[in-house]
C-alpha cells in the first residue's frame, strides 16, 4: 500500500486530497494543527491523523520522524499555509514574519525531513501547493505572493536536486478555490475597486470558484502520471489564466492587466 503524508489536511484541498487517496487504496497520514478537526477523515479507511503545526520546528521534526519510522512514505504533499492581503505599506512586520515562518520556512523544514528518506529509497515525490499569485503578481498580494514565489523556487530547485535520485518535485497551483482558506489579515484600503476587479478576473465569468474536489483530482494525476512536469494548475479556470499569462509574456500582460484591474480607458 502506498502512503501519502499531507500537511494542512483539515479542510479544503488537503482534506479532499486525503479523502480521494483513501478511496483509491492509499494510506493517508493527514496532519493538521487541530486534530479535532480531522474526525471525519479519521473514520475513513487507512487514514491516520497526526498533529502538526508547521510554524513550530520542534513539532515538525517530531511528527515527521514518527511518520517516517512507522511508514515507508511515497509522497509528501506540502499543503498547509495561509494568506494575508493588503497594500504593502500597510502590512505590519509581525504579519510578514509570521506568514513567512509558516508558508516558507515551515514548508522548507518539513521538506528537509523527507528528502533523505526519498533519496535513500530512490523513488517518491514532493508536491507543494503554491498559488497563481506566486506566478502572476496581484495588487495587495505583495507579501503572500512573495511567499508563494519562494515556494515555486523551492519546487524548481528540488526538481534538479532530486531527479538524479528518481524523486519528483511538482507545484500544485490553485487560482481562486472555493474553500475556507484563511486570510486573517485582509485590508482593502485604497484598493477597493482593484480588489473587486481582481476577483472578477479570477472568477473568469463564473459565479463561484472551482471546488477543492477538482484540485484533489489534479494532485492524484500529478502523483501518478509519470510526467516530467513541474507545474500543475489545480483547476480549469486557473489553467486558462496561467496559459494566457504565459502566451502574452510578462511585459504585454502587465499592461493589459493594469488596465483591467484599475479600469483605465
């Protein structure tokens, strides 16, 4: 039985991925800050809940060690994280540091714990949930987008470092996803119109964002398709926006996007 270790599995993409992999015969180690939120997953076959707050280095080391001593983990899915939004000059230093400690440093520390295991067995993979905001810079996303670009860089570096050992590294890229993704710091001040237009852009004419179930299917594909591919958009809307950005090129896109977001004529 293959095994996947998932961070941030209490809700959204992490939870749906845990449910999907369990239903398809995998052992799932579903980690989360509050194990009480994992009761639904705990009732599924072959799911084990473990406590893990990725902002706590000692907890990272203890939980990862326990998992690797008990299971021959095939895949690490770095999914835990949260967002903050606001104009750059309005975000306090404490908020910046806390976000980077979790989304960037925490993710890297978890990854470090698994690399020797994968290299030794000469197989396996590391998936990391990044964001379209880590590729396309968006207003009020200066800090969150920077954290996600850092994750994108980590994923690309690991592609080169781990490929000689038969280990893959892939980025799972959500755009807007219908989850309870946490943005505890969210300021609109000075960018009310831009925020509304940005939401319209990310919805791409749809009434609501795609659900996490679609993302879970993409995670399954990324793990099992055997492709030498790094970036996977986790839904069709995100894929369309990503393709548009790549096709236009940054300089053309920035001019078009500025007019779209700020309604310049």
